[in-house]
C-alpha cells in the first residue's frame, strides 16, 4: 500500500511540474525557463531552497519553484471550478 502511495505522489508531482513547465514560458513570453528534473544547475547557481535563480542573464525556475507554481495553478483552477458550481 505504501508503494502505491509513493507511485501516486510521483505521478502527481510529474503532472504538477509538467504544468509549470508549460505555464512559466507562456506567462513570461519566453524570458524565464524551467530547470530540468535532473538538473544540478540550481545547486550551483542558487542558495539552498531557492525558487529561482539567474544565470547568464536568464531567469531559471527551480524544481521547487515549479512545484509551487503548479500547486498554485491547480488551487486556483479548483477554487474557480467550485465557485462556478455553487
């Protein structure tokens, strides 16, 4: 049962991060980019727990920042859906 919960969380995390990878370039008109899932760049160019960092004049969103953006997006969409249904 515990393994199933880990698998569900991993899938949910991929969906949330994937959503952020689409939203960030759209919202910033391509000025901001998202780090890759296995990227070590954020550990080199930013402090611990950073949500974003700048490298060579380009703003990058870390995986933690992507999770935050994705969760906020789905919270807003969920709230709007509940509001529309009531």
